[in-house]
């Protein structure tokens, strides 16, 4: 049986591809992971808020449309959605538009595809959190706002949603972490984020244990940073005596 030879300094060796050192390749992958995750979460939170509100509006067609979106994107695996956006959608578009998409820079194409897929998938989950938060607020508050002449939009913006976001911050934190972990599907269509770079470096260096341990530690550090930031946000928005804070 062959004995594995550990090399703890593998990341500080020059890359065989000429891209600098292996640690620089890992940092490059980490940069793509952070950029993709933050952008996807920002879009997902905005869209999720709109969908969550739509699911509680009096207009039945609006509720049905929002519910259809949520159920479709939440119940289809993320990997399948990525493949659909990357391989199928360009073929269904008009020929000129489909060819234009295929001819853009490959890295940009991969990034935009993942941004769309991850944003929509995460927005569907965030919408359910926001809908549940809205339905947990006292109905008397909406009725009081209407009696004072508040329009529906102002009632949601000034009274309902500020309470909702305070209540759902903990589950939103969990979803935020899931975005970082789900970004690893980028490897399947060629975007070299952290997991993709770790696999690449492990193959080039023949030191998979050290490389994937380093990648694991980076993911843990990202998670701890997100948790610390969200805890800080929770403290800043906490209302003394408010239920859920």
C-alpha cells in the first residue's frame, strides 16, 4: 500500500500553469465565490421581498403568479436550473440573440448564467420566509393603517416589512450561508470559483488533502464572517421588547 506524502507548503509552490503560486489561484477562486454569492443574494433579496409581498396581496391573480414562480424555482434542483439556463435557454431564444449569448466571453457567460440561476433559486426561498413573516404580523396593524388613510404600499413599506425583516433575520442568515455553499455548482459549467480552483490545484499538485482542507477552512471563515455580520445587524435593528428579537 502506497503511503501518502503530506506537503503542507504546497500552496506556496509555483503553479504549473504559470498563473503564479497555488495560493493565488485559490484566492482567485475565493474572489469569484464571494462576488457571485453577494451579487446573487442582493438580487434574490430584492426579488424575494417583491414575491413575498405579492403572495399576501388581495389581488388573486398576483398571488397565483407569485406562487407559481416560487413553487417552480424552489422545487427544481439548482443544478438542473443551471444546466437549463446554460445549455437550453440559448437554444430556445431567437437565433440572433442565442448566438450573441454564445459568443460573449466564456467566463462572463458562465458568471451571468450562475447569477441568474442562483438569484432566482434563492429568491423563491426568501419569498416564502417573507410571506410567512408578513402573515405572522397582527392583522390589526394593517386595519389600523387603513383606517388612518395609509395606502397599501405605504402600509407594507412603513409598518409591515420593517417588522418582518427583524423577525426573519435568523433564517435569512441561514439562506445567506446557503448561497455561498450553493455557488460551488459553478464548477459544473466551468467557472473556476473556490471549489473549482481547489479541484484544479489538487490535480496539478497531486496533493488533494492539503488543498481541500485549505478550501474547507476558507468556506468556514466565510461562514463565520457572515454569521458575525448578521449578528451585528440583528443587534443594530433590535427593538427592545419586540417579539422575535
